[in-house]
C-alpha cells in the first residue's frame, strides 16, 4: 500500500475561507451532521475542482430543504470545514517515539502501521488469548457505517472482549421499559399540541436548539412551560413567571423523590384519570402504598424544592391537558438513573396523558429509527468466536479505568487487557474516573491503537495512530434520535491525506491480520443494502431523507396497548423484583451524594456537575480548534456566591477542586446557575486546556446505575479550597 499524496489544498484557508483559483467544476453535495446530538441537521457542501487538483470543499451551509433543521446549523458545525482542513489534522499513520502521553510521533506508511498492529496483536493473542484485546468506541460519529460497519464482525471473529456501550442513552430506555415494556415515546414535534410542557433535565435551547421553535409555537398557543433542572440553564432563563411558567431547581439526584411526592398529591387530591388507570394499568394499589410516605414536606427536605411548589406542580400537571414531559439522557447519570425514568413513566399513566395528542413523554425517538435496521446484518453473530462454548466476556465502557489498571480484567478472572483499539471516541475526556484510565494507558505492556482526526488526549498515549476521515469524506446514513427524518450523507470530497473511514479501517485490519472470512471485506454499499432490508437505498440517496414510520395520530400509546407482559403500564414490576430491585418506584439516595454515605459527604462537602456548557463546542471534538475553544475562554468552576464568601474566594480566584479520584486547579466563576453546595465544571476541555492538566472527568464517579448499564457521572462529591 503506497502513501497517498493528497494533502490539505493550498487554496483553502481554514480560518479565512476559500481562496481564489481556477475552477472548472462546481457542485453541491448534501449530507447530515454526525454528532451525538438530537438534531441531526442536514447540510450542503459546495465542492469545486479543476483539471489539476482533487475536489475541494469550499463552503458548508445548512440545507434549507431539510424537513427538520431547515437550514440552521449550530455554531460548531457552521465551521465544519475548519475541522476538515485544519493544519493540525492527522494525515498519515504515526508511530510513537517518546514516552506514552508525551505526544511525540513519527510518520510511517500504512503498510508499516498495519504490519506492526498485526504483529503485536497476534503476540497478545498468542500469550494471553483473544480476550486480552479490547475494542473501545462510542458515538463520536453516529452514522450507521461509522458506528456499526465492520467493527463488530472483526472483533467477534477475533474473539476479543466485548464492550457494553452504555455511557449515554440505554439507561433511559431500560428505565422506561420497566414501566411501559418499551423505550418508545412521543415524537418531540408533538409538543406543539401540548398545553403544559415540562422540560425535565434537558437544556433544550443549548443542546436541542431546533426543537425550541416547536416549544415557542406551543407557548404562543397558550402552553405553560416548566423547567426542572439542578442548574439554572439558558433554557431556565426562558421561563416567564408572569405567564405562569415555572423553574424548579432540585438537588442533583433527588428527582425521584420529587416525582413520588407529585404522585402522592395527584392521588390524594383525586386527580388521577380513574377510567384510564383501571383500563390500562396494573398494581395501582401498590403504587398508592409506595408514594404514601412521600409527603410534599418530606420531599422538600430531600430535594430542596419548596413543598408548596411541589403541590402546585402536581396540580398543574394533572389538570392541564394535554401535558407532556420532555427529557433526554442527562438525568440517567445518577446511581438511581434508571429509577428516574421508570418513575417518570408512571406520571402520564396516572393522568391518562397518553390518550391525547401532545400528552405523554417525549425523549429519544431512536427506537423508531432503529426499526429500519437489521442489526444482525452488521454484526453477523454467526462469525462470533466462542471460548469453551461461551461468547467472550463483556466489560462496561464506563469502567475502563478499572479494566486497564487491573491485573485481571474487572468482574471476572480472565486475562488483563494487553491490546486496546480506540475509534470514534476520546476516552480520556469522555469517560469518568479519567485518571485511572490515564494510569492504565501508561502501562508499557499495553499496546494501543487509535484511529483519529487529531492528536487527542487519548491518541497521545497510542503506540500507533491512524488517520480518520471526517463526515464529508464518506457516504453514510444517519438515523436520528431526536426527530423522525433518516438522512443520507454523501461523500463530498475524497479522503484528505491518507485518512480512511471506519469501515475501510477494519477491512485493512482484517487483511493485515490474515483473516480470510469474505464478509469481513464487504464494501459499504453491500453493508447498507443488507442492513436496510425494508427501504429503497437508491431512493434515499436521491431524495436525501425519509420519514421514519410513526403513528399518524401522534399518539404512540393511543390505544392503551403497552409492551409489558400484561400489555398495560406496570406500576409494580415483576422483572425488577427478579433482578433484585424494588417492584415499585422508590427513592434511594446515591451513595456519593449529601444524602448518601455520611463519611464521604463529610470529606467532600460539595456536589459536582460537569455540564455541556459552551455554545461553540458541546462536543469534546472541538475545543482544540481556534474558532471554538479560545473564544470560550477556558475551563472554570462555577460557585454560588454564598459558598464563595465562606471559602474566601472571589471572581477569578484560583481554587483546587478535588476528591479521591483526581484534582483540578481552576479559576472561580461566581454563578447564579448553581445553588449553594453545588459546583459545576464544564465538560469537554482537553488536558492541555487545564493549567495543571486533567479534565472534568478526572473527578467524576464511575459507579454504574442500578440497572441499564449507565454511569453516575453526576453523583460526584468534591471539596473546594483556595490555592
């Protein structure tokens, strides 16, 4: 395999725009944003070329014809071409030449890189067995090919350790399924028909900006808005109390107690929809008994929300029709994260909200999109290697620090991890307990391969770094989870430099490893046609998008038929009892919270949240770019004025924020967004953006949720002191 001579085109200045040159051809290529975001916006790329050069992308704009995003892109994606043509982008394979983490590499050919990877991986397998290899990826690119493609076939054929990718999302569905039998919910576009909209644990104006016009249309028609969040977000700032809106600010991790008290009020005041409850639910009497102890006064002590506010919220929710709750994944990041969604799903059942258009719960609609997919066509379980008749072990991605620092992989007696393949993510920034991960990546006996576009924190620890394409350099299909429009992404330009797509990466790795199974080498067209058996791929490519099937009347449970064993909403769950969890909604304070372990709370008296905060980069893929990170000013810690006074610090003072996992030194920002006892450090900055290295996830908790496989980022205790 020879080196590709393509480089960044001289006539594109990534910070000033396209540069003049002779153009013989200009065309428009339509695509879609790949980020882990509910909006999945459509875009159009202007591509120019001449007889002597490869095509060049000279402009990227929102596609005004896209049925959901309608031409608007967020600030990070508006400058997508800065990313594509960044002078810091990786264009060739690299081999580490200095200590792990130092970031010193030399360019090598793809042939040399693949030969090294194959030799080292075979050595690990020969010495320790295939389970000593760990594939590690997440949602850095949510295209179907980028996320699914050939990776599971490749590692399944190898017999590598399997990864539970549940850091975001699955816990929501797992929680709701224990009540409704499914994670399905209402299309958020149906909020236009709602007359009470509760935005619970979601910062819509920042992280779901294209939904906000729908909410504003509902408000213009008279809908009341309630925002429930432990932070006073920019969405909370939109609350207008004069028109009956309300902002409710519970302590982190206490929402279940708030819901239980709301249900008690609804039941005590006779505000349940008795007819609907009788026809479509089971175990109502058990729920009544479970909520009885949760008076508004008791919930107020736990949540910090005034008892009168709890009563008024419950009455408004039960008496305003149709009423809808909009939530996303933020609240799952607590030790009781699954119970949050299991309990929330009981609220619309008590009031019969599902019976009306615009009533119920709106969250991810990924389950509707996923119905188009034949997942096994991508995974091909017939290729999986079994060890003594069993599939290889599994580890949860959120426990990567524990896995990499254990003599044996966590949770079993198998071999430790000796080879790590990373793509589609930057674990040192996105995974909790990051300092344990860093210690693991420093191991001399760990061979690490990273497929990336930039030299990320994680890539700095790699033995081999391989250059990855961006979204405009590869065909793909995007299945959104925030709206119902599946969208085609067309490759606008060839791969820049020697970069390759995720599917091409695994074809090359399969060849280098000497594998001969033909389906390890399927091309992208074959993968997509087999993976979407019920849609016309040619039509999707031509039209650009298609609407995912959804009930015409806007009511996902309009007939009252749910997917539980009883075909009803289950206020008490036999399935939960079988896995050792309470049958009925129950509040258990997270261990790492003020109401949990008292010794831990004494040592570390502040709760920490690590929110997505920055307008110019919500994703960890952007802070290194000049037009994204620097204008945001760098990391900080938000502190309430009362706490700042007690600590003896002021705006801009340097403080140490630490716990048993790590330590950060940060400037103080006196904030009205946090309540006393709560501090916030924004997510997404890399280690070099912190004066003393580390990231927000150096501090965060990697305890798993009670079920669903999620992780308790937001149940983190710290101490704060002046430097």
